C-alpha cells in the first residue's frame, strides 16, 4: 500500500530540500507531507508546478543607434528582458548559489520603444504564446521574437473577470467591454473554457474550494466557531450552535441531499425560501429552513443548512454546452484604485444593490434583453465573478487563466522582492488563510498591489 501510494503521489510544491505537498493522481488533490491530509487545490497541479525556465521575452535598451532589429518594434540594441524585469528567482532556485532573494535588486536601463495601444484579443481566442506584460519594466514595450508583435506596457492594476456560463454571450460581452473601455481598462488576455475542461481540470472546485470544503467535505460536528462567531450565530438563529448540533439539526449540503431525498435544484428552492440566511464565517453560510415532506409541504421542524446553494452553483457552471469566459484586465491604479474598480466599475456582488452605472447594475437592468438565462439574485446568479484584490487576482489566474505559473506571476515576484518567502506564498496557495487571522481573500478585499504587499508583509512579520 505504501509503495502504491508513493507511485500515486508526485512532489509538486517544494521547499528546496523536501516537498511541502504531493499531488495524488487517483484522488485528484494535494496532500500535506507532514500531516498526510488532503489540502488546498484539487485537480491538475500544472498551475502550481515549479517552472525554472524564464520566458524568452525581449525589450529594447536605448544605445543611441538604430540596429533595425525586429523592424517596426523599436530602436536600439536587443537586450534580454531579464535585464529589465524583476528577478525571476533563478538565484533562489540554484542550490549552489547562496545569494538571498531579498538582496537581489532589479537592474535598471533607459528604454525607448514604439508602443501600440492595448488591443483586446479576438473574442473567444486564446494565444498560448502570450507573455504577460506585467512581468517587465512598466516603461518598456515588449516584443516577442519572430512574431512582429509588440505588447502594451505593464499595468499596475490587474484583475480577472469571469463571465459565468449562463450569462456568457456576445451581447453581455459587448456591454462589459464597452464599460471597461469607458474607464480606460484594457483586456490583456481572454479565452473560453468548456464544461468538459472545467470538470476535468477541477477549475470550478478549485475556485469555490472554501465553499465546497464545508458543503461536502466537512461535517458540521468538525466545525469550530470562536466566541464571536458563536454569538453571531445565536443572535441570528435564536439558539446556540451546539444546541442545534446536539439535536442533529445542522446539515451540510451533501448530508441534506440524502436526508431530505431531494436534488440540488429542489434544495436550492428550500435555501432561497429560508427565513434567515447568514454568513457565520468565511466559507460557511447558514440558512434556517423547514424540513420538506413528500407532498412538497413542510413538517414544521427547523434545520440549519450549510452552503445549500453549492450544488446548484456547480450546475450553473457545468452543464452540456456550457462555456465560461475569462478576461484578464489591466489599468493604471494611480488613476483608478482597486477599491473604486470593485465598487464603481464592477458593482456590488448583489446585482440588486449595485450602482445602476456599474457593470453589474447595467446587467441587472438589462438581463432579459441581453439574453441571460436566469433572473439575477444575490446568492447565485450575479452574472460575473471579478477578483476582489490583487491577491485574489493571483488565485483566480492560477485557476482560470490558461498557462498561468505561480512563480512567474508578477504579483508573486513583487511579494518575494518585498521579502515574503516563496514557501510562505506556496502555503497561502494551499490554504488561502493567514494563521489566526482568517481568510486571505477577505483580509485583502479591495486592496491593490501595493496595499496587499504592505499588508501581507506586515501580517507575516507579526505572526513570527
């Protein structure tokens, strides 16, 4: 059995001398080496597998002469972009090189280049050779050798927008791109992901891992609430968590499907008819429902249902013919802060309360004429998902953007340059939590790159 397990487990997240976690191809998930427990992202490890070869990108350093190289792209001599960009951690990966990451400083160069305005890629297309421009000096345009293509300068603000399958059509895309253009937000990259790929690569499960954890994998008895969470639960539901638990009246989604003998759609109807729905802590939303009868009525007994919407949420992503569209967005965050981007441009997560001038507001008011399949609601059908911070942009990229690699991400490179260790970042990707402080997604909400880095660096220092 031990030998069979060793064959299944492949070390994919490492800390120089030993693996931190292994990927098990049979169960489709990561196991922590120290605790032997399944953790973090499930599915293919490609997005977290270390890649040690830097992309072949070139920029043009000004030498005062015109070499004519890569005609039309710029002037001067061709210089590897590694001379201009943040360190790609090669020294940190080389066991024979003792140079600490924190001591490596990016080299500087005076650059001139002929740039083109940011152009959205053709709708529905995906270019696997595309190199994210955010990994190079923001003042330099970049040319991909032999392609004749000059990429736009880097963007200080970045986010991933996900157009959910039931709302993914040309009319909604046109509305979204028009609104983005008004706010001078560029589409750096975009592509489509089929239901088959979402299922095979576990993209949905990875994205909603925090909800899935408590809807399917964790029994209510294993959930621990702190004193403030216990007080909030008692205030909302009129009795203590432990009382409901001892009476057997707390069920997660998976348990409720079996206990009530219903499917995910019927359970979602129970969920939306609840008299109280309340998020107790990150990943745990509870609803007080009445137990259904075979005749479709209620027997009058109250139950607390945990994440009862998860099954219907999955069904809204993965169904025959479904495609999910991702857009990688870039903008100047000195002109538009991340908070203003989320609040004013995108709009509240509940479409009904979103500003009518925001993207969600426009979608809410025009959903029927845009050909959206479902009426909007605050719990499930809110048209789009958008990264809530620079940190969530990283996690969204790893899950949805094809070809994303952890240690090539510009935000990761900036974190390491700021002194955050590679091991710490890798553990964040597995757990998405900051020890004793809570969910990293919640803690970083509405924070841009600099704010996230300052916060994460401070929080990491204070936890030691």
